[in-house]
């Protein structure tokens, strides 16, 4: 018999568990994860893109050795893509077979056919329904909920509050108490999520990491760089986040930048390699133009001055 993996016994155990999957968590985030697991409450994560919200759910699923079920949200998302749909092709085949066998002539036959058409076997399960029918608690990731239309928030309430889903033609499908899903919801806050949904969750704002934590992350996720390059990249990116940019670089961009610089055999930052690789860090033309306007030279001068001061 398959059993659920044990819940980490402490916040420190959560930090260690995530670290085993190369996810560097600060204590506040680890506390939110621990409480979500212990209290069996959905975890609602908001924050800027690229700060590790989605990666947390992936790392948690790997660490717990359980299945990851993902709903990637977008405008126009509906029940058919997220919860279930009826297998129409198979239903039509059942009807044709019944007609060929002349098995639809009386009320009893039609009743049997109706039950057959809307039986559990006719359902095509999507992630939300799959999350309620597993033998072992899966991690259910509802990613970028703010991209979905507002009515989708209301549709999720039953799943989040009751661990169940009502299918009008069939009835209610409810998760086993021993295998209820571990729910992680993420949002980049492009719109406000309904308060009724937030009330059913534990909330955590995922901020940009400190210098020390970002250094630890890039050393793990982008191995092979010179230590000087790690330090300069992280300091440079942290400084960039103080600017009024349309989209500041997240941790994901920091990792990509280190990997790009390593591919170019860079041992440290200089005006040429920074200017040539700004498109790895920044995804909007106006932000790139702003940096090319003199901020790159100024930031690099500050880095050099900081390095000389540290050497003294």
C-alpha cells in the first residue's frame, strides 16, 4: 500500500528538505510551507516574477517524492482545461453501439444508457480532479492565478475549502482525508485575487532575496563561475532592483546571466560583456535603453570602488 511521505517535523526540517532539491529558502518562507503542510491549508504565494514561487512547488514535489499536478492559468481558462470534461467521442460510440443493438427502445434501456454515458469511466480528468483522486497526496500547483479570469477564483473555492469537486451529471468527488492535495497557488499580482479565496489560504509574499541568499542560490544553480563573477553579478543585479525599471530582474534572470557570462568565458564584469548581455537580464526595450544610458558604467565603477574598499 502506498503511503504519504512524512510531514517535516520542524521549520528547520523544511529548510533542509528543500535544500536537498537545491532550493534555498529563507526562514519565513519555510515557516509558511511548514504551516501549510501541518495545517493542511493551501499556500498562496505572491511576488514579482522570477523570485522562485513556481520552483518552490516543483522542489516540494520532488522532495516529498510525490506527483506534481499543474494548472497553468491564462485568460479564458475554463473547467474543461482544469477540472474535467466528458469523453464525447466515447459517448457517441456508446450511443451508436446501443442503437445498433436496438437497446434504446424502452425507458429502462434509455435509463441504462444515460447512466453509462455519464459514468466515471466517461470522465477525462484534468489536474484539479486528478488531485482529488490520488492515493498519495500530490502537490497541486495553480500557477499565475492572476492571469485567469475572476470567475475562476470562485470555481476554486470548493476545491480549496472542501477538497472536493461537484460534477452536476455525476455527483461530488472528494479527496481521501489521507491523500488530500498539497496546494500551492502563485500570483504575480497583475490583478487582485478575490478575498474569499485568500481567506482559505495561508498567505506569503515572496520577496527578492538578500545578497547572501542570492549568492547561495546562484552558486548552486549556475555552477562553474569564478567566485569574483558570482559576487559582482549578484551585487550588480541587487543594485539594478533599486532602479525604476518596468521589470526588475528576478532570481531566474540572475542565474541565466551567470550562465551566459560563463558561456562567454567571462571571469568578471566589464562594460563590454554587460552591454552585450543585458537582454538576458532585462526583457523590455525601455529598461535596456535606460541601463545603456550610463547606469552600467556607474554600477561597475561602484563595484570596483567597493572591491578596493574591501581589499583595504
